[in-house]
């Protein structure tokens, strides 16, 4: 009897790449074709409406109802020309993906016929009955309504026959039930704080934008093989599977030539993504077999977050068309690299200055140092919170696994920037400032040659590394909504900058009289005074060494950094007094919202481990033990036959190996059975716990470790049971067939 495994392996081998025809025009022509971007606004909106929309998008101007009606009319006209029939508010609830509920444009015309209608009211606000989305208890059941409200800063786009309108999602009483609402507030906070700090250096700056360039890693698996692995199908990762003899040790996959079937998938994905305005730039093989990466050019953080959410859903669709399933889980396979989503982050001004890039003049470099140091101040003060912002049941498998950043947040700056900060901190004050004839005050802030910046010896083990003109937050998980990390990071930096400004202003007051008529600029003196303090304060977060080493854990603990490893406990950092104070004072989230969101986090954690435990229990009892026992019976039969044919002494020798195997199978299957029983009992106990926080901790401490014990036994069985009987596709098949 041919097992399902051999059928799907055979079929996967035969698959040919799809023929993906590139559109007739160049990508620059079809880029953004399905987006109601500025070009389309210009075409479809009356002149004054267009001007108002630009003001709304660029400067956060208010948008009144009349304008909304006119915009809706223009959108409808464009959409119907594109044969769109439906529209939806597209939002990002506290689950992993995005949510949408489609309505058609059709309305009764009151005369027995139908008209197509889409008004400003429908564009601006909807009231989806959203009682099934997680709210952490914010929405009581008698008031199940949630509101979705248009985010005019992220353009509307078309998927198939539907106009998708990016929206925030809030409760009846105004609390955020999504990622976008607090993200927009955090971006506003960092804009305000950073703009004020910029004014020390350039009073003409009007706005500071937070930039995000993500790098999405993922695995592809043939869909037949995927369907034959209930664990992948139901949990997104393999709960068992012995190492393939060959996996990534040869480093032959990284940047290797892209397999044809995968290349066809990538080509199609890029075409649809470009049409939707996602500026895809880079694609390549990653370190692990069947692992790949896609990275667009960086954009404003809000748009980049939307684009990442959109891209993840496009990946799933396009992969299916090509007979693949895309795995976004952070650790689908044990023993080889997992997937992350590096978040390249920086701040820039409306007049085109990258605040995290070194400049040419001493003043520009002082500004650069200011933004580097205040970023570090935010990351240092809230390192535990930043870790919480990237933590999840799935990412926990990746972090600290000797490939990904460790579960301690620290920052790598590289030699050049470290030396610059040391210089500012330690140089004699009189050497830092001098008077230079008519030009007045001169500062000794050395320039960083561009060539050095490009060559920053990149420390791959650092979770928050400076890479020339940005920081790269590498701990973010592949499956995550980047907004979570971006809310925490931008808030932390906004708080640090606001705090910096307060102290610099106070310092200016202190010294300005002393400096009158001296030719010295008291502002720059004050900036340096405060900066010198902060360079000292945030030193514990700076770490240029090997983040994978055991010494680092001990050292980090000594430095007072957060070294907690337990996912449910890491979430507690959201409720630390300094976190609540920060989010509340910046107007990003209230205590009530933070508490509710943590309930959701703990509940989600529990559910994920619970599902894994169930799946592993089923597979153990229904797939693994029966097959192992069948193989064991065959061995027993063979032992009997040998005993019948040969003299007892000889038979004993010949049967030695099989007897050992029979015993090993008996021991391992019995260990699995015991393990599954224990797992069920531990769940029964944990499920009685009412408090979500306590329950999540019980699942982490009591249940998750049992999964590993059971897996260990199964993986050993995989090595000894007859390959032709083994029911589940093996790692060597999942990872090398494409
Ligand atoms: P890597 O060497 O880490 O793969 P890439 O050059 O591929 O780096 O860039 C990774 C991402 O960083 C891209 O999305 C890129 O647009 C983005 N990026 C580059 N400069 C900045 C910046 N100043 N701020 C934010 N993102 C940036
Ligand atoms: Mg990178």
C-alpha cells in the first residue's frame, strides 16, 4: 500500500514552474495601478478637494464631511472604471492578519431600480458587528459594536472586485481594538518631539517622519507535502521531524540561484505587489533550505506597516496558485534557521534630512549624535517593553536560538559611532568649543567618513544594530504585525526626545547669561551638556560583542537589562509603571487599553500552546504509535521466523539487533503515551485557572516543555521505523523538494 507521503512526494517532484507572463509595460508603468494614489486623486478629484487631501495627507489637516463626500465620489468613479463592485473597510485587529467585510455599491434608487452609491459617510466610518474580534474585555457583550474609521494617510487600493479602505478599529467608547490607531498616535508623538529637537539645529523643520523598511523572510513548502503534515496545517510549524542529514551546513542556499518554481512565484508576487504600490526591491534565497526573503524600499512607517500586512496576504494567495504554501511562522522547522522581519527604522525631516545619518559639518554631526543617543536612551529605558513588543508564542521559538537575536535587547553601534560618542563624552569642554575669528564658535565634532559607515562591521547577533543611516530592529518576528514594534519604539524615542528637550531648555536658561557676548552659542553648549549626561546614562544598552555567548547573559543581567525568557512574563512589561506612564503621557494608549491588550496577548499565547498540545497528542496516538507498533510486530514476526529456522544459539545472535529495536520501540512508544497523558492532565489543571495571566504562565511552564519531551521520542522513532511506513513527510522532503 502506497502511503499518502509517497504519493505527495511523487507529485511534488513532477511539478513544473508556472509560466508567469510579465505585463507588457515596464514596472514603473504598472506600479501603483491599483492604488488611489496622488496621480489618481489629481485625475478624479476637483482641484480644491485634491489640494485639501494633500494637506490632510502631508500635514494632518482636518477633513470635513463635504470633502469626504467629494473624495468618495472620485474613488467610486475610479473604482467602477476598474470594474469594482464592492468596498470594504480594511483593518488590523489584534489577531494576526487583517479583517474585511465587503459591501456592494448597490442601493435601491427608490423607483424600483438600483443605483451605485458610495458616500463620504460610508468612506469615513463603518460599524462592523465585531464581537468576535479580541478586545481583552473592553467591549462588553451588550455593546458589541466596534467602529472602523478611515485613515486618509494610507491610500485606498483594489483587490479583485473590491475597493479596500485602510481604517483604524476602535470600540464604542473609543478604545483602540487594533494596531493602527495606537501606531498613528505614536507616529504623531515622535513627529512632535523630534521636530522640536530639530529646531535646535534648523528652525525651518516642519515635520519629522518615521521610516520603516522591513525585510520579510518566509519558507515555501509544496502544498501536497504541507497537506500531509497536520501539524504544519494547524499550527504553522512542524511539531516533530528529525533533522535532515543535510540541511544548511553547506551554506549553499544563501543567495544561491533561485529555484525555477520559486522564481515564478516571486515574479507573480512582485507584479501584484507593485500594482498595489508596494515598492519591492530585493529578493533572494535565505540561509535555510526553502527559505527566502523579500524587501521593499523603505516608506513612511504607517504605509510600510499596511504594505507589509498586505504583502503577507498576497504571499498566501500567490503561493497557492503556484502549488506552494507560504510559512510565515518564526520557526517552522527545528534545527535550522527561523524567519524574522528586520525592521529598518529611521527618522527624517520634511526638508530631506535623514536624522540617523552622519552629516558633513560639526553641527550636523552633533544633531546626528543627538538622535543616535536619544534613540538609545529610549531603547535603554524601555528595553523590556521593546522585547515585549516583538514577543509572541511563535517568535519565542526563534529568539535566542543561536541564529536570531538573543532575548535581550541591546544595541550595536560599530566602531566609528562609538568613537564619536566617546569623543563627545570625554573631550575637554574647552577643546570641544573654540572661537574661530569672525565665524564665531567652532565645534570639534569629527566627521565620519562615508566609506566607514558603509563598511560598519555588521554584528549579526545584535537585536538593535546601527547600520549606517538607520537602526535595524532584528528581533521582530516574520509573522508579526510590524506595528507592535513600531508603536513601542517610536513612543520610547518620542519620550526620550521630549525629555531631552526639557533638560536642554532648562540648561540654556542656566547658561545663557554667562555666554552673552562671548561668541559662543549657548544652545549648542546646552545640547552637548545634556548629551554628555545621556551618553553616560545609556551605556548599558551598548554592546558590540557576541550576543549569542553565555557570558553576555550574565553581563546583561549585571547591567540591569531585562533578561527574562518566559513569553507570558515578558508581556508584563507593558504594565510596568514606566510603560503606562510613557504611553499615557504621549497619548498613545491608556492603562485600560494596555490592560485589555495584555489580556489578549496572554489568551492568544495560551490558545496557541493549547492547539499545539492537542495536535501533538492526536498525531502521537493516531499516526506515530500505530505505525511504530506495526513495525514492531513485523520485527517480532521476523524474530519468530529466525528462531524457527536456526538453532537457538545462532538465532540468538541473529536476532540481537531486532530484539533491541523491539525493546526501543516499546520504550519510546510508552514514553510517548505517558507524555500525552501528562499533557492532557496538565491542560486540565491549567484550564481551570481563570486569570489569563496565570493561565498563560501555566501553559508556558507546565505544558510547553512536555511538547519537547514527546517530540524527542518521536524523532528517535523516525530514525528506526521502516521509512516506507512512516506517514508524515520528513524534513528532507519538506525542505528540499520545490
Ligand atoms: P540589508 O543589507 O540589511 O539586507 P538592504 O539594503 O536590503 O539591507 O535594506 C534593507 C531595508 O532597509 C530596505 O527596505 C531599505 O529600503 C531599508 N532602508 C535603507 N535605508 C533606510 C533608512 N534610512 N531608514 C529606514 N529604512 C532604510
Ligand atoms: Mg537587513
